[in-house]
C-alpha cells in the first residue's frame, strides 16, 4: 500500500485515477481547487506554492507516485487561465517537489493530450519552455483557445522529454499519458449542446476502435505507468485515444 498524489483529482480523469488507485489498496491525496485534501488554486503562483508546501509535509511519510492531472479545456475563453493551469500548474509543482520526488524515488505521470502534436504557435511553446512567462501570456492572449490548449500540452510533454534524463538520474521516472476524446461530465455537456453536439458526435464516429474513451481507460494507463511493471518505461508519451493519433499521423511516432 502506497501514497499517491493526484492533482485535479476531484473530477473527471483525476477522479477515475483516484478510484483506481484506491481499489488497489493505496492511499490518495487530492490537490484541487475544491473537494480535495489539499485545497489550492493551481492557476496562481501563490496556490502552487501553497500546494508544494503542503505536499512536502505530506511526503515526509513517503510518496509512491505523483499524477499531474489538473487541467482545463479548450472550451474556455480565458487563454491565460488555460496557460497557467495546464502548463505552470504541472511543471511548477514537479519542479517544486523535485527534492521530495528524488528522496522517495517517486514515479511521475503527466496527463497530456493527443492534441499536443496539433498545430499551434511555436513561439508560444518556446516561450513556455524557455521560462519566459510574460511573453507566453502575451502570446496566448492573441491566440484562439484550442491552439493555446494544444500548445500547453505540447510544451508540457516536451518539458518532460527534455528533463527525463536529469530526473531519472535522481531515481524519478517521468512519463505522460495522452488521452483522446474522453467522456466526462464536461464533455457530456458539449455533446448535448445544440450548436456543437452534432460535430462532436461526428468526431466520435471517426475513432478507429469505434467508441469514445472513458475516464477508466486513462486511469488504467496511469496505474500501469506508476507500477513496477513499467519500471523500464521512462520518458514515454502513451497515447490512449482509440487509435486517433495513428489515424491522423500514420507516419509519425
């Protein structure tokens, strides 16, 4: 039995990960803006700092896995919020907990997206990766929400790949899961929307395996990557999208 931290674990995929790990006999610590063990607004520097402080204390008794699941979708018009939560809400926490993760040899799983390879503004991605937050936020304001979303997920995944070696040297395996279209309460609202519902249903029909993803599909993948069965899996991006990425990018892997 271990202790696992899940950011964004109060709903959606994060809640499914929580349920899966608890079904395996583990303890979970949820970090979220509400209904959580650690209440923190990961859209702000103050909230991220508070979460790091609380998790550092919790980890004094051991930490067996860290899942960075907190995120917001491309349906939001607030591009700064998407940037703050999806990128900084993940990367700042991992960097802030680096010593804790190293001390415990804690495996890390980041929740990316199969939209990460999609076209976006590479200047925006570069600003994120280069640590130029001011430029990143300024660029985000001039973009549509979907490229901001895909850009944050691309930057997150590239950060993970770039830092795989240095973290592995500390005993910390980092991997990412790239969910495809996943049915959650949030996506259900979009599916039933009179304006977007028909397009969403047509999109679902193109998934090669013939069905939309479920939060449990993602939880199964996360559980595997956290486990000893994945002890030689490091720096990988696991697409859990029913074959959609292969459909759209058959010659890239």
